[in-house]
C-alpha cells in the first residue's frame, strides 16, 4: 500500500502539480474543515463495511494521482486500495486531516514604499495566520503557529535574521510556537503586558514602538477577545489584528471567562474596535485567523478598514446592541482550548499528541 505524507502533498499543491485529493469523510466532518480544492465522496461508512462498490461510480479527472483522505489516515488506506484495484495511482494521506492541520503555505502582502516585506504564513487546515516581516537583514515573527524551523528556513531564504518574536495575545485554539522560536533563534520574545504566563518575556504596552529596519511597529492595546489582546500597526499602513478584528467579523470574548467577564470583555471589545476604526480607512487589516481552509493561491487573506466597515454590520451598532448581538452569536468553543491555554501560559510544548490537541477548524471569529 502506497502512502503520501503531509509535506509531500503540501509541496505538490504549492507547485501546482496535477493531483486529485479525494476526501472520503462524512459530510458533517468535511463541513468543519477540508483541504482546499479537494473532491468529496461520502464513502466512509461503505468503505468501513468493506463494500467493494464504495467508489465504483466515482469518475476522476484525467490520468493523475489520487490522494485519499480521511480523519486519521486509516479508512483512506482502504479507499486507496479500491482505486489501485481499478489500476489508478492512488496514495493515502498519512495521518489524515489531523496531520494536515500542520500543512502550510505562504502569501506576500505588498507594502507601498520602502524595503519591508510581509509574508503571511498560513496553516491551511487550521486557519492560523502568522507573519514574517523582514526589512534589510532583520525580521520579526508575529503569532508563530508552526514548527520553528518553518520560520527559520523562510528567514534564511530571504536573507533575514529573526530578531523579534511577538504574540498578539495568549492563544486558546492553537499551541503558540513563539516561546520556542525565540529560544531557537536567539530573538527577543515580546508579549502583551500581563501576568498570565509563567516564563520570561519582554512586556509590550499600549503605544510602545519597535524599530523594524526602516519602519516602526506600534502596539495598540485592544482588550476584548482577551484582556491582554494587542494589535500591531506597521508603519501606519498595515494593522495586524490577531483575533480582535477579521475581514468578516470580530473576536469572540468568551473563552475562559464566566458570564460577567464575557460581558465585560464584549464591552471592552466594542471600545477597542472604535479605536481601530478611527485609523485611516485605507489601512490594511491582516488577521490572526481565518475560518475557511486556506487555498494554495498566494493571495493574502486581508482587507481594508473601509471594506470591513462596509461588510461587518455589527460594528455600526450602539454598545448595547453590539453586546446583545455578540453574546447571541458566540460559536461552539474550540476543542481542548483549556489544555492549550495551560500549555501556552506555562510555555511548555507537548512532545506528543499535538495534532490531536489542535484538531478542528478555527472558531475565534463572530460574524
């Protein structure tokens, strides 16, 4: 039985190599998250029951490899065998969608003037968006969510040395790699000022600025999603918003909070959003997450404040109406978020079960 690992499939998709990705999971699982551009056949139950006709009626485009995908890479082995019997080149994705949560691709965000470059580093299955910002020979990473070597390799490719690593807040939906990356790169770790974490860091406060080559990175404290949430404004052109503001929604205020705290955070979020929306309307917004699988298209996930003002209706409401609407729309809580929070607060990275902990789509936004 032939298989393919996540890194190989990721590379094929990045290089636009002809391949059909066949998702055989039940529809309820695919709705949650999927591989961009994948084909879907709800054949899971039939394959588990050893039905020889489970995929008999499925037609595939051209004579190209087929990669079968399930949740953990077991039933997809059966699917690949069925296709091989038909004479097709079929490969099963090792680890399935759980392993795919660590796949990534990049897109560059154009910035007017100067020499600064912004790479959006995207976990395509998980929806986490991190940023590698380089200018001259130095670079910074914001909201690292992938293995540290990914950022080190990218920085080396562009001739940059990572000197600063920052987080926008203490994350609950994924394990932060920022602490680890700072240790491996020798960079200074900046976190919003707070007392939640138990490891050394350099606190960054509202209004603080960091020189990034020829540009400035300014911290804007924006409590709401969490009490310490902070956005970063790059050279008054680009706003990195973490989980505070998204192109189609706003951050959720409820994780690890009781009912009274949720309401206080939602009120803080309203105030924070008004501060951000007072920036020039052409300001580019780069969020910390997206709720849909990230395509291998090199198109950055971004918006402008003007577009957000046009499409996110809740931000035009009065404070009381805003609170009512936000509290009524809170989505399901991310799985394992309490354990993930504990790891991130302690600065400990688990040696095992990382994909199990982080499995599932992102649920940080309220649209």
